[in-house]
């Protein structure tokens, strides 16, 4: 049982993703490496900065998560 900590973590992740800057998005991924929203947002930031190779790697990370694999079935 998480005792409410999961809710706080989820809120913190949403807050970090909402900021939308690279540092916040990377912080969100440090908390939850499989957070699809953070990964996609980070890839968009990287593309906007002309860092397409890094964006591709981040995007591939999204495709390789168990959640994404399950959604593809």
C-alpha cells in the first residue's frame, strides 16, 4: 500500500511535465522513466532545438515501454 505517496508522485510528475522545459522533463523521467507524456514532450523539445537524434532516442524509449507494447496488442 502506498499510503498516498503515489498520488503525490503522480501530481509531481504532472507538474514537472506541465513546466515543459528540458530540465523538468528529465526530472520527471528520473522519477518515472516510463512516463510516456514526459518522454514525448522531451522529444518535442529536442526536435525544436534541432537535436533530432536525441529526440529519436527518447521517442524509441516510449515505444519500448511495456505499456506501449501492451497498447499495440
